[in-house]
C-alpha cells in the first residue's frame, strides 16, 4: 500500500528554461513562479500563478495546464484537474507519446483516488499503450483491477445482505400482521363469548320469571281449592246442625 501511495503522488512537473526577456515579456514568468511554489508545497499559490501565466501568451501552455492540473489534483479538486489534463493533452504534439502517457497515467490516478476503478483501468491501459515499460502504470493497473474485483464482491455481499434483511423484514411484517389478525380474532371471540354469556344470563333471568309466574298461578289455584274445601266443610257442618235441632 505504501508503494501504491508513493506512486499515486508521483507527478511530472516540467521545468522551464527562459531567457530574461522571455520571463519579462509573456506568461512564462508566472508559470516559472508557479513551479517554484508547487515545489514548496504552496499549492493554492501555485494554482493562482499557473492561471495567471495561462492567460498570457506563452510557448509552454501544455506544460502549464499539466502542472496546473497537478496542483488541483493535490488539492483534491478532481473534476477541475481532469479538465486541465485534457487541455494539456489537446496542446501536445501528436508524436509526444511520453507526455501523453503521463497525462493518461495521472488521469487514471485521479479516478483511482475516487474509487472509480473501471475508469482508472481504462486510462492505465491508455498510458501503457503509449509507454509499455511504465512500471508505475503497471503496478497501479493491477491494484485497480484487484480493488474493482473486491468492490464487486463487497457490493454483491451487501446486496445479498440487504435482500436477506428485506426478506427478514418482510417475514417480520407478515408475522406482525398475523399476530395482529390473531389478536383481532381473539378479541372477536372474546366479545362473542361475552355476548353469549350475557344472552345466557338474560335467558336465565327470563326463565326464572316464568317459573315464578307458574308457581304463583299454582299457589293461587291451590288457595282457591283450599277455600272451596273450607266452604264445603262449613256448609256441611251447618246443614247437619240444622237437622239435629229440628229433631
């Protein structure tokens, strides 16, 4: 990993040899000052100087855009850096395969930093097609390939875990629904039993009343019979007493 980090931070910075007149007459003076600031690690200052130099006439525009891109890269301004690498590439001589390979290599590093492994691999291959002996590009290409495979494996595992979690959640939801349904059914059964008990109590109350009424009627009938028997007895005794008196 240290070797990889070391490689990823290797950038090609062009030095300029200017005459005093060139430095004073065009943007190359700012590009030269930008290189000095870059070496000292003053990346923001280097960026500003490169931009000033590129606004003025210069015979080293391609190198200026390349070094500007490097300063942006080290500030993690990846989108801006890629645009400046492309600007540098467009100004290169068609036969300058070495410089082109370095631009592709740095663009690949840029994507590798962002874990965009597929794009990084594409640019490492472009770099190696122009400079097959670039050991840094070979190493980083292998590293990017391994990281891409690991990333796919992790994503597949993550998706499987997510699907499993979704299935478990679905099962839990179904179980919760079933439990809720069972609870509702139990509540309904309890209500039905409660209503049935109330009906039974009501029926029992009505039957008791009917029985009481029947008992009252029976008692009234028995009382009438008793009263009739008493009247019959009194009439009999009265009739017998009258006969005995007449004698």
